[in-house]
């Protein structure tokens, strides 16, 4: 059994993650465009 998420990345996914510093989505099973990222993710260093 694999531990991964699959489907389309929802537009609201980053709204509540204001302290997010890194996100790795390589080979995650997610599809579709990356949602618009605005200034609420000012701590994001790597994506």
C-alpha cells in the first residue's frame, strides 16, 4: 500500500498554511496546475 495523495490540488490548499516553509510534491499523485500563491506564504522557501 502506497502512502500518497492523489487528485487535483484545490485552490484553497495554501490559505491556512501561513507558516509553511517547504513543500515537496514530487511523485505525489497530485495533478493539475499549482494554485495561485499570494503573500500569505511569506515563509515559503522551497517548493
